[in-house]
C-alpha cells in the first residue's frame, strides 16, 4: 500500500493556513528538502526501526526522509489537498487523521516525527496520543526548520527580510515554549539542540519558498493579495540583490526536540 491514502477528512486543532488547494500546491512545489539533514541528528536516539509514524506529514517530505531511518512509515495529515500531493514511496502509507487521534494500536511505533507542525496541535492531547502509540523507549522527534533572514555576503538582504515580515506577518500559532518539565509531565525525557545550516537557492527558488510560508498563504487565502501579486512584489524586492541565475547561500535555523518515552 506504499503511497496510498486512506481515511476521511477531519478538522484542525488550530487555525491552519495549509489546508487550501492553492497553499498545498505551493508547499509541495517550493519547500527545500532540509528534512534528511535534520533527521540525521535524530537517528542516534532511535532504539528500534520497525515502524515510524510521521504526523502532519503534509506533502511527504519528512515521511520519505523518515523512511531512510526505519523499515515502514505510516504518515498522517488532516489536509486532503496536502495528501493528494504526497510523495510516493514504496514503504510509506499516507492517511487522513488528526495528530491527536491516530488510527494506530497502543505501543506499536519505534519513532514518531513532527516537522514544522507541533504549533498547530492541541499540545496536551497530542503528547498523550504520542505516548500511547510509541513503544517503551520509543522516540518522538519534534523538528523545526526556519529561514533566518540572512543571505551570506549581502548584509542589505536583512532590510528586504524585515520589509517582508511587515507586509506578511506570521500566522497565529501556539508559540509557548516547551521544556523538560512539560516533557516529564507527559511521560518523556527531553533532549534539545539547535543549529544552523545553509540552503542554496536562486531568486526563483527563493520566491517559490516564500510562497510556501504561512505568512503569504494566510494573505492569499484571505484574498488580501493574489499569489501573482505576492510573486511580483517579491521579485521587485529581490532582483537588485539576486541577478538572474545567481545562486545565494541562505542561513536556516533548525531545532530538534527528541522526546524518549519513559516506562
């Protein structure tokens, strides 16, 4: 059943800008593949590799990256539009499900990943569900990767980035910090680390990436601007800094929070 989609639509716990057909198409087309690099830091914490679960899988980038670490992947998302664009893989099965109520038996999974989505969940309910699904010593990896607003060698890019954030503010999400005390209360130990890495993008690729961000998707879903208007504005701002065909090195931040199930 690799690459298949099962289930029925369900609602999101938080307002989620990635549910529309347009947003899903832009996401699938424009997100850089940073997941393998991030998950490589999770690999040393795995004690089993039979089954991995990717929650809020979107278009399947993390699901396919997780398949490099485990034998089988079950991947879930609440968006049929995202799942319709999920990357096929012979050892990944996609299905519709909320993060807080996964259609899986107790203590079946060795690993669970959440990439750039924990802030959309009902947090307590999801952590309870993750503990139910994971085996003892199973690992929940909550991973984030974000654009740091820096183009190597061009300090003036910071001004463009600030103007972008003012024009397209970040969408509402759960921004509460997550710490060792909350992890322990949910039945997990916690290892956290942050790091930076570089992503090479030309101007066209950078614009495509910006069009995947919740900032611009929220603006276009609300019909404040069309995707074409966003693209034209970005091109006008970026063209003086990035001539046609030039590839820039952009700084991305990343974080892994590895929660190991206790008991």
